[in-house]
């Protein structure tokens, strides 16, 4: 929310944005798709990217490896029996 408020250059406050988010979610009866494990991994890695200096080929390898590991974890029945992290 803070990022969106900053992008709006003061037109909208964090409270305005969060209030609208809540209105949208309630309008949708909270029926939204949760991010996939690959999507979450990409979001986390995008936070790291500005702070590291990697060649493009190395970054591509990391993304491919993350995708593979996420997909591999989903295929393993063991992980379906585990409680989610909190």
C-alpha cells in the first residue's frame, strides 16, 4: 500500500488505498486467486534483484531453478500433508 501511495505522489494516502482494496475484496466476496508458489518466489526475488549484481544468464538460471523446485515440491505428496507455514 505504501508503494501505491508513493506512486500516486500524495494524491492517495495509504488508508485510501487500503480502504479501496477492502471495498474491492468485499465486492468480490473475497473470491480471489491466491498467488502461486512460483509467483511468490518471483516476487521475493524481485526484492533482491536491485541489491545484487548478477549476469543475465545467472539470473535466468536462478529463475529456472526456482520454477523447477516449486513445481517439484507440488508434485511430492508429502508436502500436501504438511500444515502451511504461518
